[in-house]
C-alpha cells in the first residue's frame, strides 16, 4: 500500500487544475478519441475499484478522519484492492471537489455534516433521517455505503470552571451571556449553517468574537484551557474533553444532527469486493472504539496507520 500526504497548497493546485476545461468532473485526463476505439495494443486504464484499478482514499484535515482513512485503506488492501492515500486534504468544501474531479475516490464522512453541506435547510436530526436526506441530495456520481454506529458530533464545549461560574449545562444556558464570550472553532464553523449562524438562528446567541482555530487540533484545546476562548467547537470523540474535565453543553434543540461515520465513494470505484470491505469496517466501528483509538493517536502520539492496522487485524 502506498501512502501519500499532500500539503493543502499542493492539493488546491491539483483541484483547480482538475476543475478546468469544463469536462466530466470524474474525467481522469484521458484523451478524447471522438468515439473511436482505442488503437490496437493500447491498454485502457481500469476504473477505480476494477481489478487492477487503484482507489485513492482521502482524508479531511484532522486526526480522526486521517485515522479512519487509514482504516479504510488497510481493509481494502487486505481485500486485495490496490489502494493509496491522500491525507490531510482540508475541509469538506475542498475534498468534495476532489471526489467530483477524480483526485480521490473515497473518504470517511459524517452524515450530519454532509447532509447539512448538501442541504442547508435540513431539519431532521435522527441517524436514519439524516442519512436519507444526505442520499437524496448527493451528487449522482457519489454513493454512501453502510453507516457505522460510531458517531462523532460537533459540540460546544467549555471548561468546568466556566460551566460552574455561569451555570451552564446546555447551549440554551448561554442566552444573555454569549455576548461577553469568545467562541473558538475551525474556520468553516463561522459560516456553516450548524455553526455561528445556527447558534444565532436556533438559540439566539451572538458571541463577542469568533476566533478561527484549526479543526481537531490541539490548538483549540490549548486556547480553551488558557482562556483565549471561552467556548469551543470540539468533536465529541476528542480525548481532550475527558482529560481536561471539559463540559460538553447539551444541545436541546438538536442544532448538531446525528454524525455517523460513513464511507463516501465515487460510484465508479464501487464493486462487490470494495463494498463488502468497507461495510465490514462500518459494522465494526463504534463510538467507544473510535474514542479509544483517538486516545492512542492524539494523547499517546501513535501513528494513525499503526492504530488503523491493529483495528483491522483485531476486528475484520
């Protein structure tokens, strides 16, 4: 298995190049033959997922998604699929373009985030309804496979000191108090419907300031611990929550919908072998074992590829 890690700048260049020319967004760059058959002796490159065709697994720019991508890659490799990885791509806005232009073929997704990205007016919150909404609005070139029990939701998190001082147990308790507080989160949280905009629309909250921080990084945790932000958007499987005695505020209005981990793949890459391998991963993933793997990756500093390999060996 070949592993590749691109910087955001490099991948952005690739994506821009792939989107140019107005051609098929899944075109891999093959020359237009005008409908003629390939010349004798010329081999046609196999599609991703076909025998001999490589599947490129991508990941977003935070540790958990990289871990999940490595799990998908290991499971596919064990199933005899030629696979490589392109990790740390960036936010959903970037990697969705990569799926559609063929730069990547597969990525671990989260149903609620994907559904909201595809349909900002979504109102459903249960796992089944969110998955159905995502499928309804998914581009024709893409497919969702089986969802897992593992769920990693966005959450609004405060320190235990802040929770006690302000009497906070839920997001609703921030009413009348948010105006004095600095909110931290990934850059996209400022503009996404379930981010700053959603907090205002659903809970009537306007914070004193929004501070942009890297998604899933230790910077967010440090900013919250050091008082640089008063509340932060942190994923619920982040081991830093328990390690620092942070308080996850309840979400009574379900601003943050169900976020089940699910493989998002280009239809051209799907065949029975690929589908069976990835669905087996989904069947084995739980919130508990994902959280434990995140302790190994984030807290203990283990290589995500090694943790992924152990998970696949133990569970598949």
